[in-house]
């Protein structure tokens, strides 16, 4: 009978455990690195829209994954891979479910703003409907803890239909602590009635309320109709490129003039392009995917931002610095508003 080499077996087992630990053990960090460029036409379809353009408008992504010891070590020695503390990614008291719900809501708002701005600029019909208030986060120990859930939509308070988030704020502001309010909520397309006794919001120094963070929930109907398939995309940073793609399909001419155009930036209802995170990684990804033009938010750095981080750069400044470091020929274009992007595209000479 063959003898078992216990030393070898134990060493192999320990090695296997160590490898599994390095590759699989989840750390309280995230790794952010360059993602890819995606043609926005794949996600946006305007009914009977113009889709025969030779150029393309592309949204940029970053790759965000939970760190393991192996990924953590690799990121330490790689350019354009950042190690982020979990508290820098999530909001206070936010768990995985709440983080994912917030990202989906940010994308939903981004789609709404893209449609609103595009149809406003094109002078086409649209209709906005306010649905209520969308619950993003429940503060532990607050009045709504254990009663409301992230993703709930508050549609009525004490029998009155909620028209906007300020209405909810005002109604609660007129009540006393321990007052009970009746809320009608939409949860998974079912209307439920919940009674909640107001109480002091934990950490608020005496302020009473529900103990939730929330945002307005509204929809927009347009003519022509627009389908936006964004199930695999989270966050607000694709707003600028969504807006441009909708406009590109609404008009007969090719806004891109035959170029591969990439960009990033949150889109606000007034047409302003907002600051986003990870712009350096998106410049790297755009360069690697052969983009020719890159729109970067030319956001304002306030005194308060400088006080918190004296070395902070605007998205545009960071994008230009990154482009120089990697030696790309891609043109970095600053945009403060959607009109800046449209004006730049309008003056482009068509590509051969």
C-alpha cells in the first residue's frame, strides 16, 4: 500500500487555501479602473428616428469591483487603478441594496433629464408627470426604520396626492414629534398604506422627520416615443451622451460628422453638464477604444471644494492632464452645457 505524504498533502491544502483567500476573500474596498466605450445607439431608439449616421456617440464606463487581496495588490502597482474605501463609495449607513437602488435612481433621473433637455432643444412635444417621492435610504433608528424600504415610492400623505418633494417636506415640517402620518406607498407596483409616528432623526440635533433620504419621482412622455434600455448601466454619468444621441436621432443630419465621439457628464434639467467621478479612467478607456473626440465636463471648482481638497481639478483639467500622460491624439473638449457640445459638433468639418 502506497504511503500518503502528509507533508506534501498539508502543504498543497494550505497553498490552495491561500490562493482561494487571495482571489476570493472580499475586502472592505473597491477597485476602480478603466472600463469601455459603448455606442449609445445600442441603448437608445427614437421611434422612426435617423439611424444611418457614419459616426457614433459613445458613453464611457469605469469598472468597479469589490477588492480581493489579489486585486488590491495588483491595483497598488497599476496606473489608473484606484483603491476606494467602502465609505467613499457608499453614503452613510448605506448597504449594498441601498447603493444599488441609488445607482438605478441616478440612471432613471439621467434618462429623464436627457429626454427633457433633448426634446426642449428640438422644440418637440413632451409631458411630465410627477409620481411622488422615491425613498433612497432608511436611517437606522429613524421613524421609518422597519416600515419603509429603499425603492418605495411615497404617493400620498394623509390623503393628499404628493405633487413634488417640497410638498412632503412642508407637510412633515408642520407636524409635531410623535404625530402620526398616513402614507400611501407604491412598492413593487402595489399600493400599501403605512402609518408612521414622527420622531427625532438620529444625528440631526432635534430635527423631526421620517428618517429617510429621498428624491422626486417623475416620468416623461414624448412624441415621438423613445426607448432607452439601460438595465446594465448605473449612475448618472451617461446623461450628456444620452442627450446627444436622442438629438442625433431626432434630426436628419449626422451630428457626429463621421467621427467617433465619446464623453461623460451628468445632465441636469437646465442643460448644465455636471461633474462625475473617474474621468481619468474614462479618458484612458476612450483612447484604448479608438475614440477621436472626448467631451469632458468643465465644472466649476468652488472655494468649499478647494478647502476640502486643495489639489482638486475640474473634470476637464483632469482629462487634459491624463490625455497628455498617455500620449493620445484624441481631442479633449470642455463642455459646461449641452449647447457647448452641440456648438462644437456644428463647427466640425465632415470627416472624409
